C-alpha cells in the first residue's frame, strides 16, 4: 500500500493499514521542516498545558496517560515496523515510481489540495493501470467525473491487452474526510439526533439512547449496535477509550450482554431501507428570498391593521347607507385614495365615514413607502451575510467555515437546526454556503472579546469548534464554558490522544455539562483504509472514542458468511449482517449463499478478519474485553 499526503490523515491512514490490517505501507509525506504539520501531542499540549492544569489538576493526576501511546520513541523520526517513509514535497512521477506504485496494490492520495490529488492520480493511473486508487476530494461533483475518467482509462488499458491479473481491482474511489466526519460532529452537538449513513439509496439510521429507568420499557429496535461505556460516573475515567476494558464501549454485543448491561446507554439500529428518496432539504438555492422575508414582521402587522380598518369602514358604510356591501367597499376605496366626490349633502354618518377613510388613506402612504424600501433592501442584501436576529436562542454556534465546518453546517441545516456561524476569514469557502442557506454569520476572530457574545453564546444550545487551529478551538470552548458552564461543547482536535486528554479534563471541570472532543482523522481513516482494501465502505459512526464501520461484502469466498444463516453469521464484537444489498433486512434464518452481497456492521478488527488480513488476530469470546488496541500514534518525520 502507498499513502501520499501532507497532514494528519496520511499518518493516521498508514497507522490504520499497518496496525489493524497488517499491510506493508510506503508513506510519502513532505519534509516536516518545511510543510508537514507537527503532531499536536508535542505542540498544542505544550502550548496549553498551563491552561489545562489551571482548570483541574486533580483529575489529570488520577488518570496517568502515556503521551507516546505505546510508541517507544515518537520523536525519533524513524518509521514503524512494516512502513517505508519517503520525504517529498510533491507526488511527482519520479517520487511515485520510487514509492513502488508500479508494483503496489493500492494508492491513497490524501493531500489537502484537490488539484494535487488529481494530478498525482492521473500520473499513477498511467504508471499502473491495475492500481486501486483512493482519492481525497472535497468537490463532490468533480470527484464523480474524476472517478469515471480514471475507471474508463483503466478499462481502456485492459482492452488494449494490459494484464489485470487474477483478482485485479483497478477501481477508483473518491472520498472526503469532511463528508465522513461531518455527520458525526453534527449528531454529537445535538441531543437525540440520529446517526445516519445514506448512500446509493441505502438508508441506515441509528440512535443513541440513554440508560433505561427502572421499570421503563424501551423499543429494542432492529438490533443493538453498541453498549456505551460504564465509566460516566467517574469524571477522570477513560470514558470511551480504546483501552478502557470491559467498562468501555462494547461494539456489536450479543443479547446476553445487552440484558446484563444495566445502567448503560445503547446505540440501536432503527431503520435499514432501500429507497431512492430525495435528499433532505438544505435550504433555498437561489438568491431570490422567500416572500415572507421581503417585509419585516412589524410592517406585516401594520399592513394587516390597515386592511382591517378598510374592511371595517366598508361594513359600517353598508350599514349606515343601506347599500350593497360590494358598492360600499368600492366607495370606501374611492374615499381612501381621495378620488370620490365630497359627501356634502349626504347624511352625517356618511360624511364621518368619508373623513375616516381619508385619514386611513393618509396612514397608508408611509406604510406603502416603507414596504417598497424594505423589499428593495431585501433584494439588495439577498447576497449579503445575515446577522443573528434579536431574541435568537436554542441554536448551535459553529466556529469555522472551512472544509469541515461547511459540511457540518449543511448537515445541521438538513436537520432543520438553527445555526449561527463565526468565521475570521472573509474569503472562507463556507461563506457562500452560509449565504445560500441564509444562515447568520459573525465575521471576527473568535479569540477576541465580544465575538462569541455577538453569536448569542449565552442563549445557545451547543458550541461546535471546528476551526483548523487546535488552540483556537480550545480557547473558544474554555471561554464559552466561563459564560455558560452548562453549555454542550464539541471541539475538533488534530490528534486523537490530545482529544482524549482534553475531553477528560473538561469533563472533570464541568461534570454536569456534555463535552465531546473529536479527531477528524480518527473518524475518516477507517473509511479510507477500507476503500484501499477494495471493500465498499458505506460509512462510519463514532461510538464515543471508537468507530463502527458499515460495509458491503460478497458472501462468496468468506467461510464466516457463506452457508450460514444471518444469525449464525453474527460474531459478537466483530460483525453483524444487517441487510442484503438491494433488499430489506433478511429473516434470521435466511441462509447466505455465494453470489449475494450483504450490508454489515463491523469493527475495524472484525473487518480485517473477514478480509483475511495478516494483522487480524482472532476475536475474543463474548463478554471479554475488545481487541481493538491503542494504535501507536502517527507522527510526521522530523
């Protein structure tokens, strides 16, 4: 396997391939002295150690954490066993040839720049038409075209006589770490939201449920995907960590474990369906605003009051003069616009009503002028950024509108959740999306005083800090907690070990408030690794600090599945068959046969065992601690 990249995803992906699947990996990264971003575990911890120790030192003292994560010398710069390291600023043809692309089974291009990945993919496809390609692209539409182009080039090479080899797979897969991580970040920020995996008409919906109360009967759903950790009562416990043992989260438990798990929350699968439904509405795409937004609420009430006065005057005129109501309404409008003859010889009631109609007509003129000005202003500012409205509350404050923030914003609006964005860069890519979705935006540095207050942080429901700077996310979360100690916070951090340390410290300082820290590379790496192994990874959902994968697998060639019933193929803690591809959930006694494709949920180790990778150890018996170990942290070269 060859992995090329310039940020943490490349290192995490190489660690995933080497540590979980036992693959030989060649890692191509830029020289760290110039462009490679140093690991947060050695940089941001040093910058914020005093700040964290000031928050709570007792909790950190109770949990001894090893910063090296099991790696003997993280700063040595030497590659791990089974990994070859090349330092190159760009993946040129010479570098790809030196990395062994012509002999490799798969190549992952995970540079942050889309153009770099596309250029390298075209070069690699020319060097090896049989190569399995996995690209990281943010632009979805461009990714679809590139995928078709590269697959067509591989097919033409095969038609010209190129030997594809036995079992050769020259497929191209385009993924986005932003698309993989955004649903998890959005679901973490809002209590009760479902964890949804949706692709090619398949909809998988799971929901996290709190522990059942005594005597409470809860819907078991289709199956239990995970048991949450039992260490939530310990503020400094290893909640959700990989090495938290039997007290940590348990993925894919059997029925006996679920029955015995009193006082533990669950992640339950609620829906598995195939439907070509339309995507959830993400807002109006045009620049023409809805009619209701043309006029302010105060102006709409003023217009409604004047219409009511006109109707009342028409009814009164009909009663006083005993004429037809339609004629009375017509005469009232003539009086309103001052184009009727004076009622000099008419009865007194008619004269009074005519004067009142003229007065209402005078009041109507400024209201009509205000309506015209407001409508023109609305059209003029339709392409401008909105400001947070007065009285806003119960919303989510989203910090950062980069790649990750833009996808999170889209996901939150699909869930119809009110959002206020904060962005320091006036040229950020997510501002166009915020303008299209008519989401309020505060432009300013979140570390400056008054910026979070302008986003109504004191009345917000949750704070999502997903900027690219870890110290900015941490500073914003700590300041928000000083304003609202009970605020739900989710922060994106570069390194998963650092995210765990921050999570424990914040939870110890604010035990009554929900705190979540997430590493985007930790959430995205399993999907990229599965694609490199030639398996269709539909998506992944986080279960505290672990990841559960959803994949499509051929039954044929897998003795763990072929010839077994759906229940018989279930392996606790490893995998569970959820559906047959293109069909609804099968019955428990359905026998899986060669030629069928199944949709299954699997742990990383379980998927490795199904694929027969050399790095996959046998699974433990039910009830034993999970075998997903703490992987050694991925460190760029120095």
